[in-house]
C-alpha cells in the first residue's frame, strides 16, 4: 500500500512537471507596452480579414501600445531573409538582409507616421568596424508575400545604385482598423557572426529602428485629434 502511494505521488509530480514545461514553451517574446512598464505576454493579434497562420512564424517581435481606453497600435517586425552579398559599382562587397514591418491601428482615431531614413552609416556596437545603413525600398510590402524569397522583394538595384528605388522618408496616415506594411533592408559593410535582428518600436511617440544592439531614431508618431 505504501508503495502504491509512492507511485501515485511520483505520477503526480511527473504530470505537474510536464505541464509546467509546456506552459514555459508557450511563452513568446511578444511584449505589451504601456506608459509605465513592459510585461511579457502570449497574446497574439488576429485580424480575420488578413490574418494567416503562416504569418506568425515570420514575426520576430510584436509590440502593443495602449491608449487610455485600452486600444492603440500594434507593431510587428519580421525575422530577416537574405544574408547575401552584393557588389557596388566600385567593387566593394556588402551583405544585406530584408525585413518587413507592419503597423496596425486598433484605435478609434487616425495616426500619422513620419519616418526619416538617415543616409549616413552607423557602426554596430557589438561588431566594431562593421558599418550598416538602413534602406527603405519604394516597393510596397503585402503580407501575402511572407513566404517568398526576400519576402517578395525582387529588385535590389537600389542597394547598388543609391539613386534608384530608394525612399528617404515615409509619411502616411493610418486610419482606424487599418494597417500599413513596408520593407526595410539593412546593408552591412561585412558579414556578422551570429544572427541579425531588427525592428521598429516607439518611445515617447518617437520611432526607433533597432539593429541588434544599436538603436537609430528615425521619426515620430502623431495622433490626429478628432473634431
């Protein structure tokens, strides 16, 4: 009888441990952000009109910004694709990676985004002597392209010739219940050891674009007041 009790206790411990491990595996890197703190969350945004289960596997980070009534913006940033080399007209080699960002407006008011892409190069903090640029292609991103090579970005001449197909700014109004998606290409002076991660986020209504451990200020967010 004592042995039976011991076996039952062991089974209960194993079952508890199994479910605890599964719960920890369900935790994602997504974050809900309010004015005072950042907390981990497993919440996933689902839009029945354009959500696809295939999209989730390409999302690296997802930030949710609440307003006073619990609604606001969602910013989704993708994993990289590419990692290939190209040669500029002078014969210099570069390595590029393609990302996309989607901004979803769940609020009841429009948001104006104003993004200015710096034309200068920045040194990556974790990789001295490796310089990068942030490039904004003119080609429009759509979520149905997530499974394609380079997320469907096929014309890369803008990296070789800076006078072609490159935006230096993006100004757009995102209306309630609408989204905006765009490509971002990172260009490095040499290859990196390890992974490359990048993404857009908001701090104090200013946009920052992160390349691994380096943040670049690239614009601001304005809330359009209702009449």
